[in-house]
C-alpha cells in the first residue's frame, strides 16, 4: 500500500489506490488490523475522489455560465 498522503493525490491516483484497497478487502487475505486500516484509507480516498469530482463539476458549471454571458460592452442597436 502506498504511503502518499491522500490529500496530495490526483483524482486518478486516488481512484487507482481505492481500487487496490477494494481488491485487497474483497480477497480477505489481510489480517483484521490491516483490514481496518485499509477500510479507513478507502473511506478517505472515497471522500477525496468525491471532492475532486465536485470541484470539477463546479468548474464546468462556471464555464457554462460564462458561455451564456454577453461578450460586448455596447448595447445592441434598437433597444
């Protein structure tokens, strides 16, 4: 298991690490204490991935909102 802090991981790194955690837990080949540590790390990875996705969604919404704004500073004629 990698020791890189979850907060320093990219979304892709965190997803890969979460997949590894799930695989190890599903196999059931780890001791109870290690299972607990893996579960805790998996929970932290899940939160981190969710936060990264939420931030990305907010950026997309901001871009979409900016696309709908007027780009000129002069009112259209006839208004």
